[in-house]
C-alpha cells in the first residue's frame, strides 16, 4: 500500500500510462494503471470516512468517560491499594511470618496514667532526611512534623501517675520495649529458599537424564559388564575379563564400539546426580541463624560488638527491616509474636558512601549521614549506625562515637551558655532506640556507668575460628581480627608477629571477655536447664492436680452412687411397707366382715360362761347382744374395744403383717407390748 492506495506488482499491459505515485518511506516511484485510479480513489474516500467515524465514536466515549473520571480514578486508587494489601498478605504468608503486636509509646517511656491509655501519635516529617527509610503505612494518623512527635514524647516523659506521688519514670514496667525472638533477615531466607530451589531443580534434571540413559536397551547390562570387567582387571584377570565384559555388552544389544560411550554418559549422569544431592544437602543445611532481640524499657542505646563477618550489620538490618515491615503492614519473620514500638522513622547509616565527585571520604560521608540523622531523629525514632567512629584515629573516633550515642540517648545537655555538658540545662534531641555496631573498646564500657546503655555481641567459636552468628546480650564482644585473618588465609608469620605486637594488656582484656562469654554461656545453659526442670515440675504438678481432681470426682461419684443406692433401698422399703400395709388392711377388712357374723354367736357363748382361748371379755354395764343391722362398722369397733388379749397370748397385727407374743398390757392406754421375733414394739389394742 502506497499513500492509502492498493497496488500490486507484475503485469506488462498498460504499464506505460497511468498515475505516478511516490512512496513516502522511500524514493520508490510507482505507476498506477488508469483502470485502477477510480477504484483506489473510492477506497481512499471510504477509508477516510471510516477513520472519521472511528474518531467520532472515540470522542463520544471519551466525553462520557470524562464525566466519570473522578470515580474511575478513585476505583483505580482503590484497586492499587487492594493489590498492595494482597501483595503484603501473600508475601507474609510466603515467609511464614508472624503478626506483630505494638508497644504504645507512652508505655515505652515508662509512663503510667489513669486518664488515657492511647499511645502517642507517631510522626512522619514532611521532607524526610536522605538516609531515612519511612514507607507510608496504611490507616495511620501522623503528626505534621517531627517536632510535634518530639514535643509529645517529651511531654510524656514529664507525665506522672495520678495515683502515685513518685515520678512515672521511676516505675519502669517489667515488659520489654522491644522483644523479638527467632528474628531472621527476610532476604537471607529468600536466598536460602532460592538456593534450595536451584539445587532441587538441578537434582530433578540430573535424575531425569540418568533415567533416560538407563532406559536405553542394553545400557544396564553394558554398565554391569563394565563394572565386572573393571573388577576382573583389578584382580589380575587382565584382558580376558575385559573381553568377557565387551562380549556381554554386545550380547546385551549394544554394539561393542558404542557401549563404552553410553556407559561413560551414564556414569557422568550418576555423578551429576550425586553432586546435585550434595548441593541440595548443603543448601538445606545453610539455614539463616535466628537472633533474639530483647531491649528493656530503660535502655535507649544498644552497642553491638564482635568479630568482622560475625553478623553485626545483618543483626541491626534485621531489626530495622522488622520495624519497617511491621509499620507497612507486613508480618515479621519471627516467632513467637514479636512485640515492638511503632517507630515514626527508621534512620540508618549503613555502608560506605565515599564519593570523589562530592569530595567525601569514608569518614566524612559517615559524618554527613550522622548529621542528617541527628537533625531528623525524634523521641519516636529508631536509629541504626554501622561501624560508628570508624575511618579515623581510633581515640578521636571513639570519643566522637561516645558523644553521638550519649546525644541519641538524651544525655547531651545544653547549658545556659550554650555549651554542651551534663551538669545543667535541658536534654536536647535523642531517639527512642539506637543500635550501633563498633570495634571501639571505649564504647563497650558505657553500660557500666549508664543504665541507658546495653551491650550485645555476636558469638565467635574459638575452636572452629568461625562466627556462629548468634547474638549474645549483656557482654561485650571481641573483634577477633587476628583469628579472622588466620581463617581467611593470611600468612602465619604475619599472624604471629601481630600477636606479639598486640601486647599483654590487650590479651588480658580479651581473656576477661572470653571468661565473661564462657560464664554467659554457662549461665544460659543453667537457665535452660532450670527452665527444663521448671517445665517438668509444672507438668508433674499439672498431672498431680489432674489426678487429684479425678480422685476427688471419683470419690464424689462413689458417695453419690452410695447415697443413690441408700435412697433407692429406702424407697423400695417404703414401697414394700406400704404394699404390705395395704394387703394387711384388705385382709383385716375381709376378716372383720366375717367376724361380724361370728361375733354374735361368740358373745352369746361368752355370756353362758364359755371360755375362749387366750381372750377375756370386758362386759361392764353393757347388756351385750348382736349389733344392729346396718351398723356393721360400729359393731366392729365395739368388738375391738371389748377384745383384750391376755399376757402370753399370741396375736397378729394385720396392719403391719406381723405376729407376736404379748409381754405386757396397759388397759388404761389400751396398748400392749409385743415380742415380734427379735423386736419389741408397743401396739394399740385396736390394731390387734
């Protein structure tokens, strides 16, 4: 197509006449036949109309979208925020990290109040300093300037408890300011997993290659024959063993000339498999060593010392990353739940920024960074300083480093004349927490004259002459420069000369530090052993408590079961007694009804003087005679009143279903004492 006109090559007819068209992309001249001019003109006009229609549709759609551009922008921003949140969640899940808990800044300064428990509002400066790392967290209300946060923190320092007359700062809570256990650097973990993945991929690839070679016809037999031939040659059989091996390989289906090549390929593949397995084992063993970081609330500066390549810088980097990750909404790579303040800024001087273009040496570049950090730091900030005081004269560097750390701890005060000192005036500047690595011995002694300082050191294994990357708290560390140099292969004569030049005083200090490290390790072992015994005691106490509770419940169950059995027996007895009583009453009623008819005849016989065995009749003034018809109950009652047994007579008690012998009679009370088996009971004469 040339200038939106359809052309095609070839054809001789009519080529001498027509429209001459020039290509815009080259100097090519094209002759358009006369017969195609009108068709191309119509095509060009139609194409132009289609383009104008497309532009009109696009303009219409753009106009409609222009009205909703605000909503579209808001939706886009929301989608971006959601995507970032999901990315944080996925990264936290991939790391296997733990959700952190935050220490309120009012508690961080040891302030106890009854009016409000809300933490101080963290601040983010409008123009952060160059070395500052302060990503914007979601849903965090921030102050306008660092000065606001500093004033808030300084006011918090002056707050006193409304329930106590002592200063609030004198009652420091027992919970730590920063407590992160088993902390690991996320980048080191990422490198470890990447190395594992590469080694695993290499192993799988090598196994597939070896399996493909083993599946070729005759390779296994050829390899076995080669192994047999090699063994025979080693035993002195000579060429006959090799010929037998070659014959076996040929008999296995592989030409003798090519069998050796395939066997060597299989051997190389198996060697690759073993190498990949070794690489995978090394990758799995090189797990990043976790560290424990516990800073008490009264501590403002932590000095980290120890040998080069021991992990000092990696330790403070891990703490800084943990603070930033927690502030950004990313979980922290630690276990169990890490506890740390919500720092407003993380200010770091790590690495060398010397520059020829800016005329900055190593020392001056560090000073420029430190100046910027001191200007930007607030009482809610975390400051990380690597190799503080390095790059200059050791004495002057140590003095400068001490002054910087005291300033960050809030200890450098300005007097009335503007000079710095510790005698009078108000505290100027500082940070909530500062962690600094150094090799200066003077900084190791700050802990012993100021409670705001703490020592930490990276452990060094004197037997292997290698660091363990563990972080030890409470003791200073040795630089171990000579041991590190020996491990890195420096000539022995140089190491020996350096040890002689080091001097006995330095050796004594190192021996003291070594003894302290050993005492620290022994103390930790004792603590672990005590904790183990305590756990066993707690477990035993729990078991005993549980057993005692089970015994108590069992005893209560037995008592309850016995009570239930007694109650059941009593109820059954009551039921039996009531049933017997009802049966006796029925029997008595039946007997009384029959006795009504016998009573008259018996009475007539008694009147004639006839004796009744065991019974006597009290006549009194009664005239006797049969009861009247229709008054059976009265006759029965009268008969009972007249019948009195004699002592020694055998009688029955129908109401109770008992039989007994009369022992005594009380005519006035109409009662009789009966002997019923082994029991004696007093019964009314009316019941007999």
